[in-house]
C-alpha cells in the first residue's frame, strides 16, 4: 500500500503558525528597531501670548528647547569651532520675516573633550527670542509661521549628527490699529 504524503500546505502552515507564535512572544525591543535618541524637544510660542500681531507690526517668536538630562546643545557663539550651534531661520513666506537677530540666554562655558576646546552650551532648557515682522499687506486672520531650528546635541560620550527641526504655530494677524487683546 502506498503511503499518502501530507497535504501540500501542511508544512508551510505549521511554519507560519510557529513563526507567528515566536514573534508575538518576543520582547517589544526585538521587534521594534530603536532609532537614534531624540534628547531635545522644541516648541514655539509668542510674546504677546495671545499670538496676535497687527499687519505691519512685530511680535516675538519664543523658541524653547527642553533638553534631556546629560545632554546639551551649543550656543550661537562665534567662539565655537566644530560643534553646530543653535540657529533659527523663519521659513520663507509672504507674511513673516525676521526683524533682527534672535536673542539667546547666557550659556554655560566649559572644556568640551569631544572638540578639544571651551564651548558654550545649554543644558536642561533654553529659550530663544526671535523678533518677527508681519508684512504690512498681510490679510487679517490666522497665518502659520514656521521656523527651522538647526542644532547639534551631545552628551558626555557621543554627539548626534547636526540636524534641523521645524516648529510652527499660528499667528492671528489683525488690521493695523485693531485692539490686540
């Protein structure tokens, strides 16, 4: 008597079930590849807090960095040679333009072994203020402002590659002379 071979799909189905069981019981870290650390969180707010400005007027964009413990970013200081300092650039648009250089807080200065020099940097948090001009011909209503923040984050062992992130928020543009509540 001839022996019957198993159904052609029996082995592949068993393999699929075994693989599914193995992957569902594996630790999450095995399945999800972790990317590089993101130790700096950026946000954008305004002065005045209402986020309102008259056409032809100005307001202050307040860009804040919250920095994870053990990490730092470099100050916009001409003495830094090597690390990428914080830089703020308004994304080109017809409504908003920089109305001067941004103001940075006083940085900490210390010897940076990674760069072999004294560098100026921020830990914990840093707030930068960028004056913004609103175009005189801007239509009244909400307008989105986008700011590119370039920076480099380092800890005591590594420096992440320099990167840029975009922060954005809405400004309510009013007619000149309107009340800014």
